[in-house]
C-alpha cells in the first residue's frame, strides 16, 4: 500500500509529530487543548463525518487564497 503525504510532509516530520504527542503528559495535553479552544482566531464545531472532506477543501482553498494575498 502506498500512502501519499500532504505537501511539505515527510517521514521525518511525521515521526517528530508522533514523538511529540507520545512524550506529552496528560497535563500538557490538557493545557494544549485548552489553549486551542480559547483561540479567538478559530472556531470549534461539530460537523457530520461525511462532510469533513468538504470542510477540508474549503479550508485548503481559504489558506491558499490567504497566502497569495501576502
């Protein structure tokens, strides 16, 4: 099975992410979650699972447009 990585990702970056979360204490994880939930630049919302690909596409398009405006 061949997997396709997102642009900019490689095996090293994936392993660094895995190591980061594997070494995190419960307190550190809770603190990170609290910080993310209190970020005024974003919104957390529940969507039906089948709509997740649509939301990802919209977010990706928005991110590309924001980068091109810089």
